C-alpha cells in the first residue's frame, strides 16, 4: 500500500490532510479516488491506515481507519558522517543507508575528498539528498525520515555532542588487524544508544583528521577482512549493527 | 600496492609473467619501471609480493620476492542468484557483493523481472559483469575472483546441486514475521559450507517460483525488519554472514 509522510500539524483528531507533491502522486500517478486506502505516517505516532475522503487541487483529505502496529526503526540512533566522494556515492549511501535504518546523514568535506562542493550549491545538494532519504523511507516502510545535515568541516564535526559512541572507520583499519574488531564494538552498543561513525574518502583520512578524532575520543573500527569502497563501508556497518541488535 | 591476478600457467618457479590489459596498466597508467614492486595473485596459492624485472610490449616479467600471508576470503562459499532488474542494479550487486566476499553470481530471468536481456547480448553482458568482479576483487584485495555465470532460467537454477544450503529471500518475507529470521539461518552455517541464495526482482517472485523453490528444498529467509530494495538485500545478507562467521 502507498505510504505518505504527513507533518504533525496536518493531523486533527481522525482527519489527516496530505499536501505538496504527494497530492499529484495520489491523483495523477496512482490515479486514486475517494474511498482508496493509503498509509499516512505521523512523525511521532507512527503509521495509520487511512481512507481518502476527498481529492482537491492542492490537498487530499483522509480519515484514520486504524493505527498500525509497526516496528521497523533500528533501536539505535545512527548518524553516518560520510566524506564527499566521486560520482553518486553520497546518494547511494543516503538511499541504501536509509533502507538499513540510519537516523541522520552528515556530508563531510574531508581533507582528501577529491570531490568538492561549490558552497553556493550546498543547499540544493542537501535538499536533493533529503528527498532521496524521504523516498527511501517510504519505499522501505520506515516511520521516520532520516535528517540530512548541511556540509560539515572537521571543526563542525568535533562540536557535535551527546553521542554514546563515536567511531571512525577507514580502509587502513581493515589492514591493521590490531584495531578492535567491529564485533567487539557492536556488542557494547545497547538499544537507545546514539552512535556516530565517520567514513573516510577514497584516499582515507589525513593524519590530522585521525589525530583530531582520537583526541576527541573517537574509537577506530575495523570493517571486516576485505577492503571496502567508501560507499560500501557504511552499508556493512549498518547491516552488521542491524544483525547484532535486531535479529533474534 | 597494485595487485594483479595472474593465471596458473603464467607461474614458473619464481618467475611470473603478466599479460593482457594489465601490461598497459603497469607501463602506461602506473608508469612503473623495472625494480617496482607489485602483488601478483595466484588462483590457488594466493598473493605474492613480486619485483618487476622487465617490461616488454605485451608482457611484464616479474620475480616472486615472498609469499604473503593474507586471509581475506569469506570461509563460506556464497552464490548470489540475482533477478534481472532495472538500470545498473546487477552491476552494483556484482561490484559490492564481490567486496563483501561472494564466490559466484548467477543472473536470473525471474518471471516478474521487468528488465529483459536480449539473448544475443547475454555473452557481452556476462563479460562486462565478469570484468566488474575482477576489478572489485583487486580493489578489495581478495585472492579470488568470483565467477559470473550465464543467464539462468528457473529450470537451469533448479538443476544446480551440491549446495549445503539453498535460500530465497524477497520483500514479502520482511513483512511476514512468521518466516525464520536471518540469524536463525546464519547460525546454522559452518565454515566450508556452500550457500546459494536467490533474490527476487522489484515485483517479488511469482507464485510458481515460490512453489518451485519450496519443492526443491529452498528455505525462505527474512532480511531484517525493513523492506530492502532488490540490490540492497544481497549486501545485507553478505554483510550479516561476514559478521556472523568472520567477526570475533
């Protein structure tokens, strides 16, 4: 069934009002009519099965039929800090990382990031990534859309607080069997924890970055025995975390 | 250090001869000279640190300096049977699945695959996927290149034998909490086992396919609580398997 995220202010008792691009999707793309059923997602309350009452030009009025008992959210809040990379790597990480349960993405201008963002285009690029996160949330039937932050420099990142665990992983860590394994890190994580993890660019982190991470209490993490591409590493991390905390 | 796969017949005692496209890569792209060191991968014996002795027009002669003690291969042989999908999904699965340790890929013409392969182009498409697997093996520092099989129909697949475990996973399985969890499946797998897993296309498997799988003893597998895209599901499976059998 089609799923739409609806902001808190558009819920009043049993009435739900859908607006924006989703109206076009309902009326033109899906060609739905009054009486059709959709799932509306409330940012806090979760998913509700709804019936369409009226399709207007700019809004669709729905009524809640019943609240659904869904639990699809990863019980650990994960913020993926992803260094800028070539091509569509960041888009891939946001799309697939959303499917795998991430809570937030921070694009990071690493010292060795070959790709640079024109500062005038940051807003547009973040909006595009946010849209990818929304679509991936709908597709994977999540009840929460991950937030995409603006472009961070190292000093912005080090100001971030209130995480239970901060990790950094990069290619060199896979070669360095002395670093603690991923499993030893993940088995320490409890439901409700807030985890931040930084992934390096194609060329890895600079020495300055590694020193800054270590000084700020970030823990290095090895990501399995093989060398993973920068866009594959976060997917391995999220999958393993899901396997560790969600699988029984 | 640069890594090159060298076929068995090109090893004689301490002498290794590199040929084909790698010669251009060594002489023109990397601009290496006699005395430079490279890693040559023997299909059975693994990785050897080698010194370039002579760069000729069509071959590069090397000498083995020492055999390297590398263990990057997933201790379980995994065959990923991937239904044809839109765009570059199959390429993504082969590239990232190779990084994550798969042994073999089988492109599968599922009943509901929207994408179809022109039968005249199958050979070329498989060659392209095989090249992606080779490059991803080099990049992830594996000692083995996964094999890419030709396009399979359902009856070809059901003829495949000699697997310890055959699984099938698709979107519906995530919704159906009654299916056994991934963890309950993966904890049964032992090092040395041969595992085959089939992933469905965007629209899922047909009833006929599901029946055929069940009749042939394939076990359904649930892939975590969220609905994963067809190209994300195999990455979740391989990551979780690696985490289960490789992480300590």
